[in-house]
C-alpha cells in the first residue's frame, strides 16, 4: 500500500489584490510515494513547492482530487466528513514535517520539542527519541532552548521532531538550506537513513538539484504554465 497516492488533484487560490494575493493554481496528475522511498521535488523559486507540501500534509484543502490517499485513508472523504479536525488527527498520526525555519517551540528545550508529538499521541518512546538525537549529533544539547542553538542545530532538532512519532510520511521543505554547504550532504544522508530505517516515505523539496542527484534521490519536477504549477510524475 502506498504511503501517499494522488491523482487528478487541483488547487486554486483566487486573487485578492496585491502581488501576495495573486491568482495561483496547482495541479498534480499522478504522484505516488511508497514506504521507505525517498523522492525530491525541484522547481523554480516561488513556483509553489511549499504550497504543495501544505496540500499533501492536509494543511490546505484542494478543490478536487480523483484520488488522494494517505496510508489507504481517503483524504477527500475526510475533508468532506470531518473537515480540518479529521485531517488534523490523521496528520498528527501519519505525517512529519521539517520546516525551512525549524518551527520549534521557543519555550521548550530540545528534548521536550522532540518528544512533543509522542506525548500528544500518547505513544511515548524515549529510546527512539534518544537514538535520533544521538544520530543527529544532538545528544549533549537536549536541555538547551532553541534560542541557544545555531541555525543548523535547530534544523537538525526539527528533523528529530519530525521523526519522533515514527510517521509514515515525512515532508522536508529545504531541510539543508540552513545547515551550510559543508554540512548539507551529511544532513540529507542522515535524513534519508533515518526515514528509511523507520520505514517512512520521504519527500524533499529542494533547490539543490546536484545534492539530490548525488544521494541517488529520484526527482519530480514542478513546472510553471502561467500562474499554474504542475507537478510532473517522478523520473
């Protein structure tokens, strides 16, 4: 069973004045992510790649989709029956997201940030969380607040937090952008290894095409047709 299956998805945002509210469309004809698969999504800056993550992570509702399934769950049916609340429950259980900015809670130390998803789900697994911190070189930083960390360290904590509840799907939005050129290959390799070992499917949105290729990650390209972004089938 695919971790993510999308067919015939369309999303439209209408213009509401000003450049920030310009009309925008996004279309996905066919996209599949299998368990333990890694896939990169590349495209021009500003084409809508982060919006794509929002749609796949159920943070935005598409206008239509012939099929939109996460671990066999019909996402469009969830939107229709239970709305955002039903999608939030599935997202909390099945999805991990690594944001460009890290997105850590500033008042919580590293350890509590990483454990947050486990605690919300009532599925404590501190051994796995400790393994993640150790693998990411963060074992000695568990008591520090995010404001006491470097940008690269915060990004690695975000990776640990995204994986802590063993999600079936991990979406990473430019996960190496903040770690520096010299550390980007190691960070991506760790993200690949940890998701693969946990059986999670990984979708990496990145502008760094050579880095993805060097790590043997398959590619799906975003193209712009006027104000509409189309996600091509993976190569």
